[in-house]
């Protein structure tokens, strides 16, 4: 069963950057659409960004457009979320999720994803 591992979270000041990574040890991700989601305390899980299996299609939540960039390196079986100009409201646990598909699509909502990581904490605070 595909198991995902997130890394790269931490505590940063507002305006700074972090890069999150999603990996699946022992598996390749090149046939999976990947989504990044986040959940802040007391709030529902929300979609942040997604990328198709080939990388040709991406999608961003309005709240992160222009600040976050999703990318993937299928040779390394890694999907990245580059987060710039971080704000306190970006504070949350960030999860990556995978859905097996060969179509050049990705999915903004969580229901289609079959595999989830344990999450990595991102805290933006001065």
C-alpha cells in the first residue's frame, strides 16, 4: 500500500519561505495525481494545491495563488510545495495525498485521494 511521507515543515517568520516535500518510500509517484491539503486548529481540511501525474496540470486555492508553487520530480518520486511570502494564516498541518490516474488531471477536493501522509506542521509566527 502506498504510504506518503511529508517533510520540510517548521516555524518561520511572516514573509519567509518553506518548501515541503512529499515522498513515497519504495514506490514511484509518476502514475499518481498529488494534492496538498492543510488543516488549521478548529478548521476543516482545505485543498491547497494539486498536480497531475505528468505535472502538466496544476491547481491552486485562491488563498495561495501567486505565493505557492507545486512541482514534481518523477525521477526522484518527489512532489514539492514551495511556499513563499508566508502569512500567519498559513499556519496548519500540511498533508499530501495521492490518487492513481494516468489522466492529465488533478483534483482539488479530498474525497478522490486514496493515500494520505501523516502531515507536517507549518507555523508562521513572529
